């Protein structure tokens, strides 16, 4: 039994049939495995990958893969940047962690700060609630930066003041009974 508009169903059925025809016309060749692994990447690329992580546990986990990645994951600058990304300078001063040599132990400091303060959340596209219109919508961060457009055609005089970001956890919590 079909539910909904018959025209929509016909359109979707035509799309599925077109996909099936395209799949039948594909010829799969056997994939050649050259045996390349993550370890085969140059050091600067591996380092660049580590600098893209925003969670310390992900860095530690990746550092357990190979001895080279372990060495790169222990980089003081990597952990310093991670601390600076997630936490304010005032927070550093309150929970300063020094190594035996008298230098700041950024890796340990990151985990100490995580115990005391929440980590900063950042996502490419974020869900927002418009208090003026009472709707949820996805705010495209790239579009907002380029065009000063949130992706929501709000009728409020100052629409930016009406927007409240909704974290993934908060969104999930909305459905808990």
C-alpha cells in the first residue's frame, strides 16, 4: 500500500530503476592492492593528520598504531595547540602542570583541563533553533561566512539574536523521556 503522493512515488521509482540500470552496466575490475598503509605517508602528512584531530583520546589512539605515529603524537606543540583550541588562558593558569624539567606538560595539562572544564564543541554544520519562528534548521557555517546568510529566512528584525545553537547531545536529550 502506497502512502503519499503517487507522483512522488513514480518519480522515486523511476530513479531506482535508473540506478539499477546503471549498476547493471558497471563493470567491476579487481582492485589492485599495492600494500600502502598509513605508515607509508610522509612524516609531514602524518603530522598534519594529527593536527586535525580535536580530541586528545583520538590522538592517543592513533599514536598506538605505529612507533612513528606514537612519536608524532607526543609532540609538545600538538598538545599545546589542542589546549589553546579548547581552553582559555585563565584556565591554564589555574591548573598549570609542569614536567620534571620545569616545562609545561601540555599533554597532561590537556587531560587535567578536560576534567575541570568542558571541551569546545565545533561542527561544520550546526543545528539551530529560531526563537522567533520556533523552528529547527541546519546552519551552514560556510554559507554563513561567505554570504552572511544563516540558511533560514527569518522575518525577525535582528534574526541573529533569535538563533540558539543546538548541540548534538542537546538534540538527543530532547527525545529522552
